[in-house]
C-alpha cells in the first residue's frame, strides 16, 4: 500500500477534529495526531467539515446549454411542448452531447459531486447520439467523477415506433440503467410501456429508473403497476421512481402505496420542486424508503436554472419539506449523499476507514450551516486526489 495524502485537522460531519490518511484511493485511517509517512503530501484541513462526495442521482448531462449562448425560452406549458421543442432544436442549438456533458460534469465535480446518474435521451430522431456522447465523457473524466447512464425514452417509448429497438441498442452499448417515462400520460399505454421497460431490465439484468410526472390518482395508478411488476419479477431494491409528484397527494391515497414501496424497496427521487406536489421526504425516510435527489435539467431548453450544486439541492429539499432543525437539515444532506449512494449502489461510499476517498472539505461550524451558506471554498477529493479547489477544477472544460 502506498500513502498518497494526509489530511490534517478536519471534522467529519462537523464532529471532533481528526486526521485522515489516504492510501491507494481509500481512507485507511482516521485518528488525531497521525504522523505523515515519508514523502506523503500533507493538506491542512483548517478545522473544516468533511462530508462524503455529493451524489447527483438525477440529471441530464446530454441536454445542458452550459457555456453556450443564452437560450430565450418561449416554450409552451405542456410537458410534450418541452419534449418536442428540445428534440427538434438540439442540432440547431449545437447541443453536442459529448461537449455539453463534459462541461456539466466538470461543474458538478467542482461543486462537490463525485457521482452522477444521468438520464440520456434515446429517440428515433437522434438515435444513440446522446448515449455515445455521454459515454465519451464517462470514460474521459473518470479521474474527477463517476457517471452512470440511464437509457431514457424522453420522447416516448411506444408512441414513436423504433424507440424500443434503440433502447435495446443503448443497453447493449453499456448503459447501466433502463429508463421509463409516464406510462399513462405520454405513451397512453401503461401496460405496454411497463412490460417493455421491465423486459429490458430482465434481458440485461439491470435496474429501472422511471420518470413519473403523472399527478394524483393517475400517478398512484402507474406506481401501483410498477409495484406489481417489481414484486412479480423479483426486482426488489432495483427500481427507482423519479419525481413521483403523486406522492404529494392525499395521504389516504399515498399511505398504502408507501407501504408497498417499503415492502419492495422501491426508491424515490425528488428534486424538492417548488411548483409541483412533492414526495414527503421525512415521512418516506422514517418509513424506510430510500430517497435520493438531483438537479434534473441544468440550464437547458426546459428551464434556465441550476449550477449543479447538490448542497443547494439539499437546501431546496429542506425548504420544500419544511426542514428547519439541524437534525432535519442533516436528513436533507443524507438525501444528497448517502441515500443517493444507496440508490446507485455505490460500493465503498462514506467517510470512514475503508471507504473510498471521495469527499468534500468545506467551511462551517455545523452541517446545517454548511448547507445554508454553501461556501464556494470547497476542496473536492476523488479517489484520494484533490480534483477541485475553491471553484477551480483540475480539468479544463471543452
């Protein structure tokens, strides 16, 4: 074993000050007063907080307009308006998936994310353009971030013939997760849609992550169908429902569904949205449901917002769920770190001896203060190496 870094005077989760010794990309010792082995770099932690690397468990790396001229958004209000507008204008706006995913990945890394799950569009107009571009970024930027791809039928699966065959090609090409989208509201064939995506999961032995924007009873109905298939196919612990706006409906409808989510270990992804009903994060966590989060689209044709900061997302989750106490804000951070790691099944994740050395060092007296102040003075460590310091990455954006 070769030591590569000794981090002095840091406070994991704002606890007592300790030193952390890193060897071969792993945390091998956490204790006070560790002496630096010969030739090992020493970094002064300045008494700052250490948290695990932030987990961006839901974004769209192929869509971002980061670094491109400002896009004037005049898109209609419906979900299909946004879907069709984006598909029709990708080439015109020069949204090259390889370049744009690299730009967003660097931005995510310097803000503290060490892992990303990216939904990547697969459609009959652009084929596997997005998948190929994001895979190039995944392979080319492993030194600063780990990227997992979801093959995502953004324009619909059954309503656009040929998409299912492209989804199959995307999984053959190496996507790690099968994606789905609004079985009732978009494809208008919930049985056909869910049969298709679950069959892909079975064929390739991969998990499922379904975008479910459907509101109220429609969304509850689709969720129940997802539960049925999860149970029948033995896919417990392998399914995520993203957005899940319907979980913000009447508790009389939602509570029986939560019981099924617990039974089947189905995870929920929420962005803590300001303009839609939202899953009750504290209630879900208390019941034992894995809850993760993500920034979703970042400065794309859908909306102008976002800077890829998962600490900011933790704040949004806290605001949306009325989390005010320090222990509640810790829950919001967990959603953006450890819970996301559970959903993505990241091995060796955490800030403990034996964990992978993927973490963030940032100022603050407490975790709650770190979330609400969101200092730009962050040092990001990936595989035991400092890959970003005070907003500057070791990689240069294309």
